[in-house]
């Protein structure tokens, strides 16, 4: 039986109630990808798991391999800074990130790069929370999926003059010029910010967006980049769902 026991580290993506006192916990683990496991008795007041299995918890795990669902046998917190998540803005942002990962990642398929990105985004939310964290994460996620947006020339005609870029086309996956205009309008500063996020200046951009006073500024450029990221991500998920259902119809 011991061979069915395994250890890993992971981040809790979401949880569901199961029966009277249990929960199903969905983890993104480092080595085993997305894993669904039952935490028995976790909803009892004196649970041996304490509060260590809340969404965004970063934990060391021992699991029993099951047929569909695994069983959580031990959990240790890797860091306890998650107490910061009393902050409503950060919790909303955390939920968006966890949901995006959950939607994108298939069960039991190791995705170590995605795991590293998630742990990084979690750390940023804890140390430098800002409205830029979620859109930056979504753009990086799409890029990791092989969908790096074209930001340097019109995806339709190849026009490369910056001043001509007026919109972002989600189907073609990049900026379009005035003559090819389609999709959602994009401003010059929003384009610069997206290039920074994807061009190795993510850290600087996140530093600039972080306001240590705690009050989050309503920055129109970040809002624009955020709206574009959400639309691009939804477009990707919908297209993938469509391609899966077409595939299933033909088999
Ligand atoms: Zn064009």
C-alpha cells in the first residue's frame, strides 16, 4: 500500500463541500499537475488540517493515490503569510488567478512552468498587490500556452509603424493598424505596458503599479490592459472548448 503514497508541494486552487464534513480540494502541484483529493473531516472544528487548505494556501502534501480522487493524508503550510488575505481586493485578484489556472490545466498532467508562475503570482499578491497582477499573469499564461500576442506589427497586413496601431484583434492575436481595424481599441500607453510585461520588464511594471499606502489607484491604462487580458484569455478558453467538442463529435 505504501507505494500508493506520494509527496508533493502545491497551491490550493479551489475546494468543494463533500458530504457532512469533508471537502474535495483541487491542487496545482509541482510534479503531478492538477490533483483532486478528498480532505476527510476538514470541515470539523477540530480538523487535523486546520485552516491549511484554503484557496491559495501553499502547502507540502502527502497524498494517497486513488482511482478518481486522491486522499489528503498530511498537509504542512510552506508559508503562513496568507493571513494577509483579509484584504478584499487581493482576495478577488487571487480568485481570478486561481480560476484561470483551474480552467486551463488538465488533471494529472505535470505543468511545472505553470506551477512556478502561480507561485510567483501568489508571492506578488502577498508582497506587492496591485491591479496589474492579474492582467500580467493572464498575459504570461497565454504566452506560456504559445499565444504570445503580436505587439510590434499589424497582425493583418504587417504595418510596423507604432502610431498606426489602434486596436487588438483577439482572433488574430495581436495589434491591428488603422486600415485593418478590428477587435477592441488599444491606446499607445497600454501597448507600451503590455510590451513591458512580456518583454522582461514585468518586475519594474509591478513595482510601479504597487502603491505601498494600500490604496489601489484606478489607473485607466492598467484597466485597459486588464480588459484586453481578460478578453484574450476568454477567447482562448472558448476556442479550446469549441475545438474539444468538435473533436469529440468526430470520434
Ligand atoms: Zn494592418
